[in-house]
C-alpha cells in the first residue's frame, strides 16, 4: 500500500502538467474513488495560465493508492525508506532491465536514504520480470520494487 501526502500529490500534479504541455493538451481530468484532479489551461494558445483543482480532502488527508497487480515470482522489496535509483549515476546504464538474467548477489538498484547510497542486491537467481517503480521515485519500507521469476 502506498500512502501519498500533500508533497507527493503536488509532485504528481507537476508531472501531469509537464506531460500536458508536451502533449499540447488543454484539459486533463483524473477521477478515482479517492482523488479527483482537474487541470485546465485557460488560454491554450499561449499556455501561460494553468488552473489546478484538487479537492481539499485529497490534499489534507493522506490518500491510499491501491497496489497494482504484481506478476508471480519473487518480489524484491525496499528494505528502507528512500529514493530509488536504477543506475550508479546520471547517464549510466541501469543495473538491470526487464528480461535480464540476474544471480544472487547482483546489484539491482540503489536507494538513497539520509545522503547515503545503499546498494540492494538480489536474493534470487532468475530473470527480471517486472520493475514497478521509476527512477528517482520515493520508496516506502517494504514496497515491492521489482519481481524476479
């Protein structure tokens, strides 16, 4: 289960605004059981003014997001809270990709926590079936990061 607070929601809204601009959309609405986000450019021609409407309950209360369906296999979970990095640095190749074979002890990713970089190693032999997070995403303790089958 992933819990989003006001900062997480605003990061998501900023990301959606960027994608809206890149796709040249003037309106975007997302509605779920717990969240209702409506983004609209007042003047799509110049793209200067953007309205962000989020119900106050979605911002002030923590919102639970249901976990997505996860493939069968060995789940690799985050051992700590921190920021996920798929590679050792900007512009570097990711440690692993979907479809890649891994062995026990191989480095899968890095989690930055309290200014320390923590390498997470595989506890399994197998093939990376799924990577469930994106680079620089915040991770919760115990959150499933990838699946190795």
